[in-house]
C-alpha cells in the first residue's frame, strides 16, 4: 500500500517535470532560432538565410517531443479507465508521428544542405 501511495504521488511530479522540460526546450530552441534568423536577415551581404537554423529548430522540437512523449508514457501507469487509455494512446501516436516527421525533415534538410555545400 505504501508503494502505491508513493507512486501515486511521485509519478505525477515526474510527468510535470518532463512536460516542463519539453516546454523549456521548445521555448529555448525557438528563441535561439529566431535570434539566429534576425542576425542573418540583418546582414546585408548575406541574402540567403542559413538552413542550419531550420535544422537546429527541428532538432530542438524533436528533443522536446521526446520529453513530452516520456511524460505521456508515464501517464499510462496512472490511467484508471479505458476511455483515458484511448485518449492517451491517441496522444502518444500523434506525438510519435510528429517526432517521425520532424526526424524525416531534419534528415532531408541535412542532406540538401550537404549537397549544396559540395
């Protein structure tokens, strides 16, 4: 009984921590990309924006989604009803698809960037 009580208290805290870490990574990554974009856009000799900015932002988003997905997976431990499980499963699937799409975009952008370099 004590272990169940401890897990009931500890798991929601860890879930909130993982969600907060994911949110912080999104905010930090977006802010960094925005300032890099502004810096590159204000340079008069450089008309094209560095594609690495987009790759860095996508990497930050992918990492943040991994943290948020970890929180969703932990939520499966405290789910009480089947309806909650269906909702949770759909959220996990959507976040996994988003992560897959972002990784695919990173891979294609990186390939495109290296081809332009050569």
